[in-house]
C-alpha cells in the first residue's frame, strides 16, 4: 500500500490544511473545538485557560476561522486566523467581519457579549494565543497552509499515513495532531 509522510523534519513534508478541508460552519466549529480541547497539552503553563475560558474563546476562534475561509486563498489557514486575533484590536476585527457572512457576524456578536466584562477580552485572547501558539511555528504554519492531497482519499482505500515528529514535541504538537487524526476533521 502506498504511504504518505507528514514530517516536521524533512525538507519536503506532505502538507495538510485542516481549515481548507472544512465543508461549512459545522466543520469549522468542530475544528475549533478540536483545537481548543487539545490545547492544554501544548501549553507549558497549564493554569492559563481552563474550561470556562476555552468556552469563551470558541466564538472568537470560530469567527476568525470562518473569516479566513471566507477570504480564501493563502489566508485560509489556522495561522492566519490566529494572526487576526493577536494582531488586530476589537474595532479592527469588527470592521473586518462586517459585510461578510451571517455565521461570521453571529459568532462575532456572541464574542462581543464579553466586551463589557473588565479584563475578559484580554483573557480570551491570551487563552486563544496560548492554545494555538504552535501554529505560529514556521514549520507548522507551512505544513498547514495548503493540501498536498485530498484527505478524503484516506477513506477510499487502505493507506498508511506516517506522521513523524520528535517525541519531546508531542504535547506541543497536540492541537495539530488532533486535527489530523480527528475523524470529523478528515472526512
């Protein structure tokens, strides 16, 4: 059986963009949930976040991921979605999300309910940035920026998918690995 290799060591890795694979709102929301549910494994400081902050982070992450899908092209990836959150203030995000889709605007509106609580927005953004910090790594940003193959092919016939990374990076890579191995993400 043919084998594919997703490697963070080789010069020519196989790339897979979990966001590009999403077929709609439900898939994007599942991707966000998978990323956040596996985030604490990739964060050295386990005290940042917690279940309530992860829940509060969801609408902002979903809005940002949906926006990147809406823009398409090179912007359709997790790293760009994270960059939007950490490099833009609330007003800038409001302007970006305006005149997009109902789903983006709805998620942004849900997030905006936290704007009145002192310190909540900063905590939400810190939680999100900490949870997804591995996607700011150049190698991870590169291998998740486009697809070298259609993941649907993994279901059509027996195939071996070798994912190679250092054992010492397992926790750091947990959010990425979860998106690749999650059945809902790779349909």
